[in-house]
C-alpha cells in the first residue's frame, strides 16, 4: 500500500461541531492587527508571538516621528524573531530530508525560520483559511513552497501520516485547545525520539486559580490559558518526556515594556501582561520534550 506524503495528504475539514473553534477561526480570519502585520513587513517574516531579549530603548529617543515609529517597529520585530530562532534552535539535529510540523502556524513565520535554519521540510497548520492563504503566498514569494507548505486544518486532527515528523512545535497556540488532545496528536505525528517544543504563557497555579490579569488576557484573545502543572501532566500522559525547561518570563518583559510605548502598535493588553509577569501569576515558558 502506498503511503500519501504528509504534505499532500487529503484535506481534513475543520470540525463543525465546536462553536468555540469557529469563534477562534473567525477571530483570526478577521484579524488585521498592526502589531502582527507591521512587524512582519520589516523582512516578510510574519510571526504571531512575543519577543525575548534586551531591548534597544534608544529607539524611543529618535526625534523624527516617522523614523521613531520605524525604529520601534524594527526593534520589536528583532525581539520576536529572536524568540522564533530560540524555538527553532531547540528542534534538535535536523537534516534537509526531515519533516517538521508547525501547529497553529499563524501567518507562517515559524515554519520559514525552521526551514532557513535547518533546510528541512515544514508543514504548518492553522484553523484560519485567511492565514493559510497568506502563508502559502509568502512561501511562493520566497521560492520555498516546495519545502514549506501551509494547510487549513485543525491541529488536533491533521490527517497527516503517523510518525512522519522529526520535530514539531506550538508557539503561543496551546491556549486554544485541550492539552491532552493536542499532545496526543503530536505524539502520533512524531517518530520515536522526535522532538516537541513549545513556548507558551501559562498561569502559575502555585498561586491558586488564574489571576485577574490572566483572565483579562483570556478575554482579549478568546483563549483559555492553562496552568503550568497541566503541561507536564498532559505530556506524561502522551509519551512526551521533558528534557529542558526554561523560564523566559524575565526575558520577555523588555519586549512588553517597549511595546507599551509604541503608540502605533499598542492593543490595550500590555499592562495586563506586564502586571501578571511582575506579580508572578503568569509565566512564559520554553518546554522541550522527546517522544518516547
């Protein structure tokens, strides 16, 4: 029996039974947020996540308004791309023949980053048809569409071939799904010894339930941020064994401090993130796990 390659497997319809999934798809189909689009225009790498590292705050001292705007935008993009590179660096030793899976790929910047770093094939999945079309057009424009492809599918039920992937990841997209369902699909797709990576915000449940600030973030993005402990419990139930965990909370605060001062990019959620990070109720984690 001939196996259909993962990238060309028959299309899987986005489930119709979940009202919440429809709401998420509608949100991202309608989303035109400058903090995503303007940053991506810097070098045509469109990320849908936050940044890490020390920020160059001298951009705020630029006297010319137009140049100040451009410099702030470029600096925020540099920080978010540093985050994407950090994730890609933890995907393990990959060859150009290997295939990787980008779950909740957004407009596709993470898949491109992984391909440029490792030369590997990449399949990105998004529940948003608009994001999928945009990302595929970007891959065609870069001339990498033979190796980097995007699919309008549900990351909980991709239809891709079992064991086809050397590595997979979620970058700030786990809060839209149930972790057991998500990690079960990653475990199915990954070959034995394959690498799973996530960078995510999670609430610190040593403090109890989600804080007021975390609840505001949930409402803003229509998501459901998980407690920290549930990541490790759900991984254990789904054959994913953590091999590296890193707290990136301190590393992401400079991004948020700079973004708060970017008048052309603020969304109104900046204070909630900063307050939650500073009071300890919210954490920004990198988790690397092997599939056993």
